[in-house]
């Protein structure tokens, strides 16, 4: 995630101070959410062994599903950032998000329909 460890005395208001026996030992400074998205995208590139823009459409859709599950699109400019990394338009990212939602709805309907019918 790109956090940074600091001396406890250097902690700011948004930092997390870790204490041992009631005394601050060190602080952790977490990155801004937008910085975290950049770290996640870089990790995905390393995991796939290539730039995200070089992935095929199906794999890009999978990446978008995973990023959506991690809240990437709640970050300001998240869609734009992801679109740039994938080498697609914002419109395409929105289409991938909508497609994933449709697939989830279909899976739920397929999974609930037969069991509801048998229970009656």
C-alpha cells in the first residue's frame, strides 16, 4: 500500500501511532487513497508480467472487477486513472463495471431461482 514508518514524535494528526507499554514507539503514515490506487495498479502489472494496457479484453474486465471490489472507483478520478492504466476510455471502464454487475445479478438469479423453486 505504500505506507511509511516514522518516529513516534514525527507523527501527524492522520498518522497511526503504535504504542508499547503505553509509550509511542513508531508511527505509520498511510498514503492517500489515490496513491494507494497507483500502488495497486503497479502490483497488478507486476503480477501479470506486462503493462495493463497490453492485456486482452477479458483480463482487463477481470482487473476492473477486482479493482471495483477493492473500492478503487470510490477514489476521486479512479475511473480515469484505471482507464489510463488499461489503455481504454472511461466509457469502456464504465462498460466493464456494468458488465460485471450484470454478471453478478445473473449468477445470483441462476443460483437462487432453482433453490427457491424446490423449497416451495
